[in-house]
């Protein structure tokens, strides 16, 4: 009989908290720590220059995860003045069906790096991830995962030394909007409509269906989906409707991440999700959706359109985006331990 996930995960009885010799006092983080966590993240990102910067609303959402029913944990390290110098997070998304996944992320204040704090936090994260995996569906394969910017070689070496392997590369692509984009004709039998809150639940269900055959994708539950809406820009988000059936054929949801614009040096609309249901692929719906987004961004005076793409996607999505005028840029690599 094959081993079940709790056996393969081999969770320790206790997660190893970083030692006192590192000079920090450790405790779980709460929503009351949001200002300190965001300040730490900003200090780190000013040095690391990640492909995607973190907004304060994202920090608030992360700290609230346990109250949503998500299996999540955190650990913060405070110096003698009470300043947060390191933070680590572990969470398992709700609703996973084909893989039991646990994601990890951490930040160490640049002035406190080089002391072994990152390695100690990764040990704690690995322990907690295995403990969480042991509570999930025992019949599923397990995965501990972390996103690492391609250019952060020290971070990549840290994960490799801990047994993680690069699994997938997600590359950002951008298109300048210096000239009005050429409009694409909507294919016969379809309509492109503006996203509205009334359509949102149907879009969520369509997304779960459209991404069912994408590597690593799992269904998105209602609460997780709703958390994405705070930066969604309705004016830049569209839905393709199949006229005869009245059902959603595809969607393109674009966000306004204004907290990133100063660091980027330009205004930008970031298409977070673009999907077409299987029965409507090859019709030109994806091109019509993205063309509509580009036109809306240009009319609003936005300087750049952006998105990211799984470079190993067998559909050749990155080639489609190149034909739409996007050019490849920086990338994040998904490192995993398969359990």
C-alpha cells in the first residue's frame, strides 16, 4: 500500500524556532502588526527590487488568513527596541483538489542579513509546511513551494541548499502604449462586455474551469477570489460572452497596482488573469479580450500594459503575447519540494 501524505511529509513534533543567538525575539504575527510588516517589506524591496512589489492591502490580507479558515501561520523576529527585523509566512490555499500545496515566503531586514536568519526561518517554514501537509487530504501528492526572483541568486542558492528545485518560470511581459493599439475584431457569435460585480461569481467559476488544465492551477474559492478585487480596475477588465448560450467564454482581469508605479518609473495596467474556456479556444476570443484591455489602458493614459506568463505552458502563450506586442522581462521562479 503506497504511503499516504502524512507519512511522506514526515512532520516534526515541533517546528524549530530560530535560536536566541540570532538576537531576535520570536512570536506569531497578527493583524495588529500590519504597519511593522509593511515597513519591513518596503525596506527589503527597496534593496531587492523584486519583479512585483507588495501593497499594504496585500499585507493586511496575508495577516488575516487564519481568520478566513485557511491553514496559515507566521513568525516575526523583533529586536530589543521592538522593531520587526524578520518575518516568515506559511499558508495552504483553500480548495486544492489535485495537489495539497503549502506556500512559504519570508523577509529579512537588509541590515540584519548575513547572520543565518534566512536559513533558520526556512527551517521553521519547512517544519510548519510539513505539519500542515499532514493535516490535508492524505490521498493527494504534496508540494512545498516558494517564488524567488530570477535575479536573486543568493535566495535561489538558499532554497537549493534546503532541497528545493526550480519547477516553473513565470516571466513578466510588457508592452509600451506610446501609440494607440490596433483594435481587433470581435469574433462572430461573441460579445465583449465590461466586467461588473454582478458578473464576478460567474467569472470565478469560468476561471476555475478555464484553468483546470493548466499546470499547478487549483480551484479558487470565493474568499480568496474576493481578496483580489481591491486592486482590480473595472474599466480595464472585460468578459467575453457567447451570445447564443449567454455563458462566459473568456475574461481578462486587469489591476491598477499604483504602489508599484514609482519604482517602475511608469504607470501600468497589469492583466492578472486572462483565460478562455476550452470549447471557445482558437476562435480569436483571447485576442479580442486583450485588444480591448490595451485600448482601455491607452484611452486612460496608461503608459505600459503588463502581465506574466508560464514559460513552460505548452499552449505557447508567451508567443501569443509577443504577437500582441509584449516583450519579455524579469521572471520569478517557483521552487518546490515535492512530497
